[in-house]
């Protein structure tokens, strides 16, 4: 099995070659304020990476809320009062979906992290329910 990434602007495609077949899917991306990335935990710090593992955001991260499923609302503090907030399925190697906030204080950023997490958590629950019905 071989894996690699193709990058075009702010969009990454992750590719897996296995038994003569090639499979691809969107990897990390930035589209306007929306961010898709993957989590990496090292030394009790969470950073965001591309699908291929290149660190894209390694700044002060706070777990705003952790849910029973292991997913969590995250807030990354950036310079100049900006934040990246969103939802991750776990601390290490898991999908992160969120957005860049440029005009919020810490309280608003935490609230937005929870709102985004609630939205994606509901979507994941619907997907899981539909997947179970297909069996």
C-alpha cells in the first residue's frame, strides 16, 4: 500500500494505492473561512495537519468541550485576536472541521466552537443512523 497527497491551491487530495487500485478523497483544505484538517496530539498539545501529516496549525489549543463519543470542540488561539474553532472526532489523526474567526473575543470563540461541534455532531449521528439502516 502506498499513500501520497496532491495539492492544488488550498485543497489537498489524499491518495491510497492498494492492490493495483487507486482511491482518493479530499484531504485538508481551506475555503474562505472554512477549514478541514486532521488532529495530531504530541506532548499533550493538539495541532492541525494535512492528510499527509504536515503541520498547518501548531498554536495554543484548548479543548472547549469533550463529548461522550470522544469528539470535541476545539479552539486554537492565533495572533491579532483571531481564532480557529471547530469540531474534531478525536485528539490524534482524526478529522477536524471548523472555521477562522477574525472578529470575536474568547467567549464568542468558545460559543462558536460549541455551535459548530453541535452541528457536525448531529450530522455525524445522522450519517451513522443511515449507515446502520443500510446494513
